[in-house]
C-alpha cells in the first residue's frame, strides 16, 4: 500500500489546505510525509496491483472490500553490505499505525488440524485447534467523491484457553508461551515473488485469511436483508451472480429497482488474486454443505429454478480467478499429506470436486486417460500434490490473464485443456495503475502541466490524455515537459546525495531498471550491457594496470578489428546513469548473486577515472513504493527486458510511460499493448518474440554459439569469469557464468546483440532533446488505457455483474436534498446507493 497520508489528502481534495495549515504551524508537510512508514504487506507487482485496484474501486463508487493479512513484519528492508543483500526485519508497526482501527467486535474463529466424523447429519470437523482472527480496518477513499471503502486485514490471536487445558501438570508458563504458535500466523510475510514455498506456516496463512474472510462475508450477507443488523437471511439464492441477474459472466445487473429484482441480484463476487486464496473454494463448499446443509448438486429437471440452492453452483458463480504468472516454479502445488494434516475436511472436499470434475471429463473424452491426468486437481507420481491453479479454474465462473499476450498463453498453452472444455470461461483483463498515486502524487509538476492543457477531468478518465497528441508539435509545451523532467532529475539526484551519499550527473540519461530481482526479468542482460558500454567508453590502458589484466587488453588492435566489435563513435558517448534496484527473495541464491555482480561492476566502473562522468552505475537500496514515487518521475529510459512470454503484464512499465519515460523492452506482457497504443516506433522494441523463443526451444538453445560469435559478449563474460570485477575472489561469479552457459532458461545471450544495438539507437535519439521529449509526450498521450479504473470497469462489467457509480456522496456539511438535486437523482436512490 505504500504511504497513506499524501494519497488521502489528494483523494479528499485537502492537499493544499493541509499544506497551508502545517506551514502556519512552522512545519514542512514533505518532512512529515517522509516520516510515515511504507505499508509493505505484499510482494512485488501482485501486492501493488491490489492496492491500485482498491483505489480504483473506491473512485468508481463500487461497494468493495480488500481482504488480506495484517503482517506484523512486512516485506523485509534491504541493506547492501559490501555489495551483498542483507535482510532486516520490517518493523513497520513499531510506532503504531494511525490509519487502522481494530474491530474486536467482529473477531472470528478459524480452525486447524482435528479430524472428520461422518454421521447421519453429514460431515463434522472436530477436535480442531482454534485461532482467532481480529480484523483491522483501513479506510480507502475514492478520488473526490466522498466514497470510502474498507481494507480489512486479519491479525491472528490465540484464544484465552489456548492449550491451557492440555497443561494439567501445572506448566502454566509454557502454556502461555505457546500462544505464540497461534499468533505466528500473521507475524511475517513470506518474501517470495513468483516462487512457491510449500511451508506449513504459509498454508496456514492462506487458509487463515480465506476462512476469516468468508465468515465475514456471510455474516454481512445474512444481515443485509432490508437493512437489518440481525442474521435474518436464511437462503443463499442471491449470494452469487444468479440466473435472474444474467446468470453468466458478462451479465449486467438488472435496471429493475423492485425489491424482488434486488433480491435476485448478485450480492457477493469474490476475485481470487492468484492461487494464494484458492482454499476459499473448498472452504465455501464446507460452509454451504456441512454448516448450511445445502445439497452439493441437484438433478437438472424442469425449469432453471431447480438449479438454484446448490452448493457447487453457488460456489462457482461466486468465485473468479486471476492468473498472474506462467512460471512453473510460481504455481502452487500443495502436498496432499500437509493438507490432510492441517485441513482434513478440505482435502475430502477437494477429492470430491476432483472426482466429479474427472467424471465429467471422462464422459466427454472417453478413454482419454492422458487428458484426465493433465486436467486432474491431484498430481500423482512421487509426492501427491494439489494443483491449486486447476482448483481455481474448476471452482470459478471466470478465469483471466492480465495482458493480452499473457491471456493468450494461458488459453493456448498453460491451461489449454481447460480452455478447450470451457472457452467462454477464459478472458483478458489487462492490468492498470492508479493515476492518483502514480501521477498526481508522485509527479505534481507534470500533472499540473497536463491539466493546464486538457483540464483536470483526465484524473478520473485517463483516456482523455489522448488530447495531448494535439500538442506534440507545440514547442513551448515540449520545452515545459522537458523542464519538468529535468527538475525531477535534479530533485532525485539531491535525494541520492543526501540519503545514499552518491553523486550523479542530472544532465546524464537516467537509465532505470527497478523491479524484483529475478532471472526472468534479466537484470543480468542489463549488467552485460553496462560492461559493454564500459569497455567501449574507457580508452585502452597500459598493460599491468592495477585494475587488472583486462584493462590492459580491453581494446587491442586485434580486438578492435574483430567482427562484431564496433567502437562507439564519439558522438554517441552519451553520459548515462544506470540505476538498478529491487529485492531478491532471501533464499534465491542466483538473484542474490546478480545483486552482488551489479554492485561489483558498479564499483569498478565508478572508480575508473578514465570513465569519469560518462557512465555511473547505482544499485538502489531497499526499493519500495515510496522510493518508486521518487525515481519513476526522474527516469528517462525504462528497462522492461524480460524474455518474451515470461512477464504476465508488468505495471512498472505503465508507471514509467505515464511519467514521460521511454521504454526499451521486449514484446512481452503489457509492453505489447503499450506498443499498440503508442505505436511501436515510439518504443525501443528489440529481441525475440514469443514464437521465436518457442522456435529456439525446439531447436535447442546453445549459449556458447552466441558467446563464440559475439566478441563483445565474449569479452564481458570473460571479464566476469576471470575475476576482473572480483579481483580478491576470482571465482566469485562462477555460478552466474555456469548458469548463463548451461542453465539459462531465459536466454540472455540470445537477445544480447539486439539489446546492445537497440541501446545504440537510444543513445542516438537522446542527443536530440526535442525529438526525445516529443516521443515521451506521444507515450504519455497513449497511456490512457493503462489506468486501473479501466481495468476495474472491465472486471465489474464482465465478471462481477455490477455497475460503477459516479454518484458523489455529499459531505456532512451539505444538505442531502441539494446534493441529490445536483446529482440528478431522487433522494431515495442516493441514500440506497
């Protein structure tokens, strides 16, 4: 979520008033804002996407909750010590959190372990251990509409009698200490992005959040009939999207305002943000079948009415699933033994779901045993595992990817069998970002400049940025955009000098690559380009240079004339500051080695007087939302260089585009749609496409072929391997080089040549400041599609069957009747909304 203060002031329209009031007190609002801790309660893009979605849902007037865990320790703080990443605990609550409100009156029990008894009354889950879920509510204000939604985060608490009954020998102290075992559930966030860690505590966290959330949703659903606060609703007919409301994904809520129509409208839609909350599917089935005593299924006889009230139909109509990754190591596969121990009833329900699912497949494809194996929820062989993505697909009425290319990949490759079975279930919802935080808050200079040209309405309708196309040839506007960018660069350079004790040249090109450190994001390819630029920019040194052998032989006459080597012409010696930042999962050895290599290369480059200010390399420590808000507005070149077909969407790419940076990238994720919107000629696109990667896989990727063919690549790799960047420990990067030659699934060498050539085009364009800024304005003008408001409107229309409301709730000091008249609505309608 990042910081809340400035975002709240902007969305309530109070920023100027607060700034003035604080100034009158002799304080600086910016200093106060810097004191606030980031709420880092998620991992990488997935967690930040959820935060943008909450902002958009409130801004669009959708009645929505965001549910999660109130981790006591969020994503770790990263420190760089001697070039290595060191993790420190993120004690973000040490000074309290003024934005949250504990709601002990809504505390709920969550059960674990135990056993299942089957009797005449059905299944009973007994002898369980209970953990209490205490909700903390954080307000989520919409932009200038006085709508405030809620983010509800659950904190684990031990019940008062926790284990005390088991300690009849008087070990009271140990019994009290063991309460920690329960409360550990919400202690710390697992810091893995795009990697599955199958630990028991992680499964506990996943079940804890869904069990508490479903109880909370059902409590509200039962109490919502005719405004009652009692649990009076006894049937679940209107719980999910229903036949009377369209009956399928894509249906809109009926216009009929009669009580009957309102009862038949969907009351609940639950979007599963990847597979982490997948246990919600068997949990809702457990509640409906075991507690509410609904039948699993009924025979479909006669009218559609007979299909209502069935637990499985209600469940599938309630859930929709968003897939966020195609990397095999990221897909959750929980061992059956672990689920049986922790959640025995849920395993039985998953087996039942799977049996019915496979029976259905068998009737459609008789004797196709291989298809049954591929589509089963249970993976056999070795350790039996539950494929959580398959569970989500079978248990949902809609499945979506998060960019066109990604949705196509999951439909035609990853979940091909499921898409063939139910093609209408699969959709695309391209990700977006909130323009409130990622333009108004972080880049007020640019936001104001845009408002002067096209008005302020673009903040709630980002498609209006297209009007900026009219000003691409307006020299005054181009100069003003360039001036704002330069001011942002100077501000960021001063920040780096103050906080990191690093001096950079604000006139240099800011070439920025900030995101989680992962092999597929190819920070290594950027690093190879840095070494190549260094080898080109630094003149030949005398042999025996104290910096090592390669400084003496960097550009020998033979090497200078070798095929593929081109000394960069003097005019292309464009000063660059390469900024790389991001966290590596603590257990991800290769990612941590990549951080060490980048810092080792930075040390050599930044220490070489022959390079001087032509090239600087910075590793940005502890990258997080509040740091992104500083670096993104200052960026000239945005690096989005994942191997085609591996990045589901990306949202950093959109943030840079909106803030006037140019993109160098592959045709991957949302880059494809950015190129569609802005025109491919307005991005620096290079490298293999998805079909090229597939063809290379079929042929067989041989890294050594590229190494032998490209002298500059060979030189850079040899320098890493020989210890040129680690003279005190020559073999330090042996694992990195070995991976690049023998285990590189992401084919860095295959795209290296195209990447370097594309970077030369970047340098060439940067020399023409006016042409560069014109291209940046074309990108800003084309960024309208990438608002999370557009994304959420599509989810609402195509999946949740609800309509956004542009109704502005009047503030307390305005009479309701006057506000209703201004909104053109009747008093009753406004009150209901």
